[in-house]
C-alpha cells in the first residue's frame, strides 16, 4: 500500500527545489508502483536485477528506472536495454562492462559513482583516493568507454540520530562531487547528479545540495 498523503507532502516540499524524487520500490508489488504512477510519479528505484526486469516488463514504458543496488558485472546485460541511471559504480571493471553492454544496445548508459561516506563498515563504495584512481583510469581510456557516461556521485550517510554527523557526511560527499567536477568534468553539463538522502535524512540531504533523493519506506511503508 502506498501512502498517498506522504507522496503529496513530499512532492510539495520538493517544489521549487532542484531535487528529483526517486521512489524506491524494492520488495514492493507492481501494484504499488502503479498507484504512485497514477499520482504522477515517473522515477522509480530498484535494488535487485531480477525484480527490476520483471517489473519493467509489466509496467508502463515511460517509467524511468533507477538501479540503486549493488550491481554485479555479469548482470549489467539485463539492465542495459532500458535502465535510466545506474547508481553504485565503484570499480573500473563495472564501468567498462556498462560501456560494453551499452555498445551492444546502441546507447550510452548514464551512471553514478558510489562513495563511502558513512562511519559504518561496508564493502561498497569508494573513498576519495579510490574515486580519483578510477577517474584517472577512466580519463586515460575514455575513447574506449564511449557507451557509459558518468553523471555524478551517490552515497549513504550513517544510520544515526546525530543530524550534525549526517550533515557533515553529506557535505563531504558534496565536496568530492565538486572536486570530481572541477578536475574531470568541467564544462560537461551531464555531470550534475549528487544523489543523497533517504526516508530518514532527506531533509538534511536537500539542505546540503542533493539533486536526487531516494525514498522508499516513507512512500511505501516498511519493507518486510
Ligand atoms: C532501500 C534504499 C533506499 C530507500 O530507503 P528508505 O529508508 O526506505 O527510504 C535508498 N537508497 C538505497 C541505496 C537503498 O538501498
């Protein structure tokens, strides 16, 4: 069940900001997506490849699908024909695979680099040094990577009630975004996505300059 009232409030609060709402529908039925679609939402986020492929096949063709989960290189091919934006790129290997699959589909696939900004340990996401290494590698091989496009960065703050810590982590991500833009994408309009903020911290993220908030439970209720 979707929460139509939460959607209205969220849409209202984003009006006049530069922020796009990504409705995160992972583990929720297609009927929930349809309900939000009928209220005007077009951008949906999913975490699991098979689930996304199944939903894409049965839902309206003008939905923009954002893959926000961890993507294994061997599964890029299933998303390549239709995905709107791939989040969570944290290796050169994955970046090259996206370009390879983009070429097969005759399209350039937009993606975001995932940065690790939280205090919790996780195997996903790069630190600043790894980001720079990846971008150097990318710059050197750009001619061979014509079917992938880096549109910006994404990251997740710590799971904590400390709002000052969350704000500081988002500021850190924004600083890395500016660094990447200045050093590698100056004058390239497509590098403009800074995706941060979820149900619990999206207000802080917007205040810190988020362009794409990813919101699940606030719209669809708790997941099982
Ligand atoms: C699940 C998920 C979200 C949405 O989380 P909520 O707390 O339900 O809003 C956002 N981003 C990523 C990467 C996720 O995996």
